């Protein structure tokens, strides 16, 4: 079983240890990461995954400017270029998270150049919400760039300075337009809102936004230890399975709508960040979330969660791997005891 090696866990273990199944998966990437991250086996260089057929298909669709083209979209909301920013974030995330790509591969260098082209002078990434601040996607885009090898890039440092400067008074983040009561239908209305709206800092944080921003801090080897990350992490920890302060995630059911690579804040992405930040798994809210995952684990080792944003037949196993990685960081070990 996946069991904790320290008594602080109260003896928690998963009923089914997924690690051996993940390690023997027919999906070469899942097998690689399970052996490396869960079983401490030398799985070889991660660059071997870059030649897998699915990785090569993604790279083959990359445009000359480093982007991936978004299919469809509503031009009343976003230009093709800004839709392409969204699609490039999505495809670069897949390469980094599922195949371990880094900037040593030219596809990530080109994708980074394209994404950084949307960075405003203030430090945020602009365009996905028109000309407005998109705290959600700033954190998510920075996360993939950091994991792709850009942690020491001065543009990433500028992004962190911007994020630290737009926090709510309680130490978390929200979408500035939401704090001003602006409906989503007006996010892209340049006539009504020609300039970015600053956050009303007295309004409460959003766990949706704070969780997405915190992923960038958790991925960064220095920023994860910052006072800003600790303060935001405490807010996220305390909000697990709670209702968001804003209508975007008002239903607690959103906690179990999960995706991989991560997109919005859910129980799996939140535990991933909290484990990277070194939060105590014995804390009541974290322990309760782990107990909930244990309760909804299927006999095959996967979890009964609502899978969104992906058609990958192996998505249940990617989510399972993400859960196991969090537990592993907290000291859980694979093996029967």
C-alpha cells in the first residue's frame, strides 16, 4: 500500500497501491514517471520521452512563431492571437507535464518566446481576458514556464513581483474584475473597460485564483519558500472543499472536477501545491481531503473524480499519478507493510 512512514499521518494508507500498476502501464510516459517518482527507480533520461509518437505529433503542430493554433473560438471575446496564447499554454503544458520537455528542446524555447511576448511591462501576461488582468492564467502560464526550465529568467522574476503586488489584503488572489463586480460578459469590453481594473483589495481572496497562482510559487525552487507562498498556502489549505467567495467556483463539487495537466484549482492540484510547499499532511483540512480520496478510490487504484479538459484515455491514470506524487512528497512509500 501507499503508506506514510511517519506516525504523524495516523497510519493512513490507500486501500489499493497504484504505484506498481502505474509503473507497468502500457503508457511509456506514465510508466517512466511512476518508476522515477514513486519507486525511486533509475528510469533513464527523461529526454527519451520526447521521441514518443504523441509528443512528436504535438511538436509537429507547432507554428513557426512558437504558437499552437486554437481551433474555433468566439472572435467577439478574443482575437485569434489571444486564443493561440491559450492553446500554446495548453500544448506546452502537455509537453512539459506528460513528456518532461524542457527548454533543451527547441519547441519549448519557441513556445516560451511566444508566451513571453504577451507579458506586459507591469509583469503580467495580458490578452486572455482582453486588456484586463488575468491573475488565473498568469500563475498557470508561469508554472509551465518554470517547469520548462525558465525559473531563473528575469521575466519570471518580473511576473512574481507583479503577483506579489496585486494580492488581496488577506494575502490571497482574486480576479480583479470580479472584486469590482464586473460580469464575465464585460471582461472583453474595451469600450466599457479600456484600461485594466485594479483589484479592490478589501474583498476576499478566491480559492480558484489563489490555487492557480500558488502553482507558480510551488514550482519555483526559491519562491516556494517565500512568506507570500506560505500565507497563500494557508488560505488554500483552509479552503479545501469550501465554497469560493465568488460565483465562478461557488459549488463545492468543482473540487472534484479535475484535469491533467492542471488547469483550474481542484483537490488534486491543490494537494500538489501544498505538498510542494511542505504543508503538514496531518492538518485537519489536508487529512480530510486525503481521506476523501481514499474513500473514492476504485479497485483498480484510480479515483472516482470528474475528469475534464481532455480526451486522453489514460487521463484517470495521469490524475492517479499526480495524487501519488503528492503523497510521496509527504513521505508515503510504496510497498506493503
